[in-house]
């Protein structure tokens, strides 16, 4: 095999072999030292196991752990202990673990919720007062955590869409269409009325609005006048007396029963038939009265006219007594007319 070497940098094959062995040994020593160092350095990770009946979507190893709004660790493992029981291991690291253990207790509330506006799911811990403090390796029984993750929200919206909205949407639209079709004639009539009003209106609203205001004021006055009688009717104490309702019911029952039965019997064919013998006598009597006073209606009108004229001719005087007013024509006696013209009053009344 042809060897290509750079002048001044050439070395033998044994030198390259020794260099490779030294490099491999150095890497092995460094790696062993790192592993041994990591083993010797104390582990400052605090593990808290949360036992819950469910795990929300998006909660997986690496998901954040948020305590009172601050991120304090991650989820390291999720295991299914049974069909409805899960163990979620939380790793709390560094100084944040010490701060978390200062407030964590078995009363801590566990929930699943987004940790930011992007909807990334996280295990959210909310500390509560009281309870037994937790430590490294403790187990927190969370029961059924509240699930407010974006995945669950979208699933619930999908359920609402598929199970509640879609099956009835067609019926809702059908009912809305029928209601709209039923209202269209009313809306058309209202539009036609408004159009006719706009085309035929000759009075300015400046004149009509005060009249409407006056009308409303009159209605208000009428209501004010009606309120006192209504109030007195409401204050009527008779219905509040003991036994009033029973007496009223008895009266109505009596009116409905015996009274109506007697009236029905009286107005029946058999009852009215008993008065038939009297009808010829009454007819002859009224005919005789009519023959005796043939012009009774005309006479009555004339008498009423005469009484009205007498009432106008005898008005009430200052003292309340009737006074006869006389208009005398004195054209044939100029002297008497001139003498009467000198008096304060040209015409005097005679009692």
C-alpha cells in the first residue's frame, strides 16, 4: 500500500498505534471518573408519588409540575396500578424541592391544567393549610383530580357538538323557519302601515308628540283616580270575616239551583200558557186606552214644549224665585219710550 506522508510530520506506524492506545485509555479513565463522581455526589432529587384515579391527556414523563403558580419539577414516571388507579411520580429538584416541601402536605389539591397560554398540560399543585407535611418518597392521595386540560376541553366540546347540537340543530332550524314564515305576513302588514303613515302624514311630529304626551298624562290621571277605589275595594273587610266565603257560596248555589229552576219553570211553555186567558182582556184594555186618547203622543210632546217655554220665560231671580221676563213694544207711545230710555235699565222684570 502506498503511503502518503507530509514532510516534517511523518511518524512510524508504531507511533500512531501508541497514540491511539493512549487516547483510548485516557477516555476510559475520564469516563470512569465521571461515573464514579456522579455516584459519589449525593442525589438532591425529591420524589413525590401522586395516586390518582385518572391521568389527563398530555400528562406524560417530562410534563411540568407547577406549585402555586411556579414550576418546581417534572413528571418522571406514570404507572397503572389498577384499572382505575395510577401512580404519577413527581421529581422536585434543587432549591425548588426544599421550597415545595415547606408547603406541601397531604391536604394539597392536585389538578391537571395548562401551564401556559399554549395549552401545554401540567400537574398543578395547590397547597392548603393544615395536614401532614410531605417528604422525599411520600405518597399523596389525590382521588379524582380536576381535569381542565386543553385535550379534555376539546373532547367535551366535541361531545356537545355530536350529542347535543348536531341531532337537534335541524329541528331547531325547522322551527325557526316556520316561525319566520309565520311572522312574515305580520312584518309585511307592519311595513305597509309604516309606509302608508310615512306617505300620508301631514302633521309634524313636533305637533303630534306633545299630544301623545298629553294623552299619556291623561291616562296617568285616570289611573290615579282609579287607584283610591281599587284600594278601598282591596281594604274591604267583609270577605275577611269568618264564614263569608261559605255564605257567598251558599247564596250562589241557591241562585244557581232553586232560583234558576223557578225562573225556568215560570218562563217555560207551561208557565206562560197559564197567562194566555189574560191576554184577550189585556188587549181589549189597551185598545180602549188607545181609542180614548188617540193623540196622546202628540199631546205629550206639546205639553213638554209648553213646560219648557214656561221654564225659559220664568228664570230664577237673584233671590232664587222665578221672575217673568216681558219684552214690551212701545213704538206707538214715543213719550213713554223716551222716559224709559232715561232709566238705568231699559227693561224691568215683573214678578
